[in-house]
């Protein structure tokens, strides 16, 4: 599988002026703002602080001099800044470690540009390098756009969890065999 942001030199900006890198403390306010904008039940800021050292806590950062569609949403005056993030970790499991994509979001003015897919792919590479052989995630039953993204990368729904979210919405638990994904 070709992963433009997955290999060596992956921190270099892509042609669209967005690069993916590990999250830093200074990124947390931007991450939290995106979380509050995108999700009806956002994580608290402290959750991101606790996960800062997670093996796949990555941000997508706009690095061009061209301003964003919504300059007020930018982190910097020139329109650059964090436009998305992913939080993933891995849990040891008797030689078959389990990766977990806990959270992923892209700022609304950057959605539809492939940033979410690039974040997801990069996080999968990070989790594989940490020994994860399978990755799971939960997605709202009503979030068909996210489900299509995950399915297109090879995730499969393994079960439905009724009333998973605080507002009562169900979630699909989806899983991906990383070995197959990398070979694919």
C-alpha cells in the first residue's frame, strides 16, 4: 500500500503544505479546540495531556504561507497551524499487541483534503512499529463518512455496542490486521 506520509522523510511537508508530526505540549490547545468544534461530546483538555506520550499522538500541521479558508481558526497569523490530529496507543497482549485509535479529527476547513486519511495511515505505521498486530477503534453508528474512511483502509466492523456514547448512540467496533494492511 502506498502511504505518502508513512515512510522516511515523512515529516517533510506534502505538496498541499501539510505535514504530519508527533504532537507536542504546545499543540494541545489547538487539538482541544478542534475536538470541541468537531465532536458533540468532546474529550476534556486533561485527556490530551495524559496521552501526550502515546506512541501515535500525531498532528497535521499546515506549513504554507497561504492563509486558511478561515484565518480566525488558524493557530498562527500566516494561516499555518494544526489542522488535525490522531491519538493512538498500543497495549501489550502476549506477543500480539493491540493498537487502538482513540481519537481522530480534522478541522472543518481542512476536511475533504485527505488529511484524516494521512493521519490514520501514519498512526497505523507508528502502531505497527511499536509491535501492534491488530488495531481497533470505535466509531459512531451514525458517522457514515468516518466508517467509509476506515473501511477503505481495511477496517471491518466486528461488533456493535449499543448506547456506547453518553448521548445513547451506538458505536461500531472496527478492527484491522496490520500485517495484511502493510502487505496490501
